[in-house]
């Protein structure tokens, strides 16, 4: 699926983009240490997203679960970065105010991009893109029940094209 590559790319772009925006606003430029921090954060976030289930959350269809997974994954990422920064004393390079702003804005940016992708996908599904069409044999009660089940679950991306009836 194309989302398997698109979503992690957007997550990494959101993390790096939010750090870039904070650094540009705070100092007017982005130094090498911030680039390393952003790349390290993106890598750790993507690895942890596999552990927390965030990488699979778009298929579950629940936006609340996805937002919880974003916050949990980001909290674990920040903890990992803090431990690495403490062990290497690399954290002293960054201003605390800039880092605090980034720690707050990065997960919101990731969540915003994920919601925009979710809205775009739902719109595409409603218009019939990437959906499968099925025909149901029989127009009796046993044929109408699967059609009703399909209609109540739009996340399955199945549309009923029609019914086949062998009776004349």
C-alpha cells in the first residue's frame, strides 16, 4: 500500500519541519546539532511507532487510538532523546525554551498531518477511489443481509454494484 511509505515519511517530515520552524523563529538559522537531533528523533520515532502500533493504526480506523499512539510514541521518543543527551552530554547544546517548544509542537504537527491524510482518504473512499465493487447473488433476505453489512462498514472499501437474480 502507498500509505505504508507515505505516512512514515510525513511523520518524519513533521518532526523535522517543526524543529526547523522552532529554530528559525528562535535563532534565525538551523545549526548542524539541530539537524542531527531532528534526524535522530525521526529515526527513533519511526522505530518506536512499530512498537507502539502507530505504524498500523491507520488500518484500524479509530482516530482516538491513533492520536493516543502518536502521543505515546512521542513521549517515548523524548525520553529516549533525553537519555541519549544525558549520556553524551549533547543536550547542553540546545536552549531549553526551544526544546520545550519543539517537544510540544512536534506531536501536534504529526497528529495534524495524520488527520489531514485521514480526511483525504475518507473523501477518496466516499468518491469511490480504491474501493472494490461486488455483486451479490440473490435478491432475497440472504442477499440483502450482506449488502446491509457492507453498507454499515465503509472502512472496508467495498461497494455493492448490484444483485443477480436467476428468477424470471
